[in-house]
């Protein structure tokens, strides 16, 4: 399963996916292309260092969202991409894009959805006084962080946490969970019944997906 990874920032999740692929823990998924909507994103350097096509498609260069998405789809098609991973990609995709990859677009979000969707989820959890938060990997639908949940890991919120410290601890879990989900999806171990997603046991990251 050829995967396109969409990024906007530092790309630590991309780094985790690349490391999993190098370790043989992503197969049968392979990362075919990395696309950033932000020029100069550190994620592009990570992709290039791993020998992956690293492409910038700057959303600001397009007249509207539809034109931006047409460019994304063309680049993904060029690399024969079959599934898309949003790894810190901070643009909302329209249903036109999403319908091109039915149940083949996953996003990682630093909270236990449906709590704290959108931007700055760790700060939202702190401001709310939550005692536990975590990471969610989910299918992407037309909403903001609303699609069917594939897997989650909980992370306790500590009294001394600020948003950066909390996000860092969430990312430790996120960097394990996201590659495990991508591998399971590629291996055909993910079943969907309406909103309820089941991941069959097995695979390199199986202990993450309980
Ligand atoms: C990740 O923690 C991801 O969950 C979050 O952005 C971070 C990107 O980090 N995404 C969202 O908040 C989406 N709503 P990275 O660029 O180092 O992978």
C-alpha cells in the first residue's frame, strides 16, 4: 500500500513513520511521497534525508481550497498513492478530496477525541482541567477531527505540565501508535462497521492497538 504523508510542521510523526519503515515495521505500507503545505517545513528535510520525494504545495499559492486540493491529488496520483496519512497537517480537507480515498485517510490528533478537537489540543485539555488526555488516530471525514476512531492511547496530565511538556509526553505515545495503525491498515487488519472500527490482532505494533 503506497502511502502519501501530508505534513505542515516539524514532522516528528513523519520521523516515526520513516523509522518504522526502515525497521521493516510498516510493511506492507511504503511511504511514496511527503507533501507539505508550508514551504521550509522541517518535515521536508526529514523526508529528503530518508530519500523520499519531498514536495511543497503551498496552499497560499492557490486561489481557493479546490485548486489547492487538485494540486495535492495530482501529486498523490503521480506517486500512485493509495492511502493518505495526515501527520501534523494543519489544513482541513473537503469531501471532494476525502471521497477520492474512502477509508484510506487517517489523521493523528493529540487528544482523546471527541474531547478537544482542532488546534492546540494539549492546551485545551490543560485549560479544561482534564486529568487524562492522550492521542487518537482516526479516519478522516468531512468534519474537524470527527471521523471514526481507529485507536487511542491515554496520557495522564501532571500537575507540573504546561502545554509543551504535555504535548511532548503525548507524542511519545503518538509516535508508537501512528505507525502501528498504518501497518494494520495496510495489512488489512482494520474493519469498519459504521463508526465502530476494529483492529484485528497481529503485526509489529500490535501491543499499541489494544
Ligand atoms: C502532532 O502532535 C499531531 O497530533 C498534531 O500536530 C502535531 C504535529 O507534530 N495535529 C493536530 O493537532 C491536528 N489537529 P509533528 O509535525 O512533529 O508530527
